[in-house]
């Protein structure tokens, strides 16, 4: 496990309600046919231990199922874990479905095997951040907390 993850969980977990503006709800999803979800489970557990409410949708979710989960859970953020190479098809579909449901406010984060050349197009579509292999769990968690807190302070 990432050494920073242990420190992130310890430093935020017990006092997350003091550090975060509020407890944020995050849906973590595995869209498409990719069957490898260890990373998504590690992210979900790390965020949970840091004080986030986390819903993991499981493998092989359609964009429609993912957006339905976001709506049902009234999520603040959505993390998509993609290893299959289908990110330029699946991410725009998820964004379109979120917009159709009036949920453009959901912070969309993408992680996984994403070629460098595809990061800028994903951000241009509306992805808040793309995390690729090598990103630490602490970096992911602290960035998400900061990004969601910044949105809260704007409202």
C-alpha cells in the first residue's frame, strides 16, 4: 500500500468532519467491460477511511447505471476507473447523461490507464482531474477534499 495512504487516513479519518467543510459522498464506478477492480476498491477504501461516504458500484457498469447511482446517492463526486482504453467513449457518455439529469455539479474524476495525449481532451470535456498510475492515494484524497471544499465555499 502507498505509505502516504496510511498517513492520509490517520490525519484525516478521525477528524474528517472538522477538516472537510462537510462529509462528501463519492460514487466510484467501473464502466464498461474492464474486469480489474482492485485499484477502484483501494481508492474507495482509502476515501472511506479518510471520512468520505463512498459507494462502489462494482464491475461492468453501463454509463446509465453509473449516472443512476450518482442520482440515487445524491453524490458530490464520481470517480471512474478505466483500464480498458474506452475512456474517450465512456466518459463523454457519462457527462452527457449527468447533464441530461441536471447534475453537471458532480465533480468527475477519472483514473486508470489513460494515455497522456488523452488527458487534455478529457479535461476539455469536463473531467475535473485525471489520475494515472503513480498517483499516490494521499494525493488523490487530499485533492478531492480540496476540490469539493472549494466548491462548497463558492456556494
